[in-house]
């Protein structure tokens, strides 16, 4: 598999981690009674929805045939906006998963930068690039943290 195809595979995995979630949004639960917690959950829901829209943006921006993909700055803006949402949340049970999302987003941005700068030619062209496994791990952890945030502040 060529380097470009590996990048495409990784972009697809991340886009699914950022936007897909299958049944994630079908989860429903009781409303939280504390007004501060409700406000934090409102921000958390905005954070989740923003993340979903950005995942769709990243997926739509990727076209390997036209050699087109979202810029590193696009990824940085995404991570920065997640940070902005996170700083508006104060309840620990909401702020902890939100903060982990920001940490994960920052790590994903760093890996996007690394992948874009990787001009190495592997001895085995079918082998994944050195950063691909870490990218998958980060995407999976990001998804888990997003599920945790959704569990604390379910839609509905």
C-alpha cells in the first residue's frame, strides 16, 4: 500500500472516529437536575455536535485522486475550538471527558503534522508507516472519550 493510501486509510478512520458513532446519539437518559450541570451539558452537546460536523468536513475534504485534504491549520482550528468548549465546562464529571477530548485532539493534530512531514520510503511499501498504529490508537481513545462525554450528557 502506498503512503498516500495509508494516509487515506488513516483519514477515513479518524473521520469515522470523529463523526460516525453509529448508535452513540441514540442513547437517551434522564435530564440532570442541577442548573450548572445542565449548562455544562449544553456546552458538552455543542462540543459533540461541532466535533461531528468537523469529522464530516475532514472526510469531505479528502480526495486522494485530486490530492486534496484538510490542512493542518484546519485540524488545529478543530482542536482549538474543542478547547474553547472545554474551558466553559466546570462540573468535574463533564469536564474530565471534555478535557481528555482536547488532549486527544492535540495529539491527533501532532500526528497529522508528523504524517504530512513523513517523506520516508519504507522498505516494504505494503507496510504501514510508523505513525499509522499510533494514529489508530489515538482515534480509538478519542472515540471512547467522546462516548464517555455523551454518557454523562446524553442527547435529549
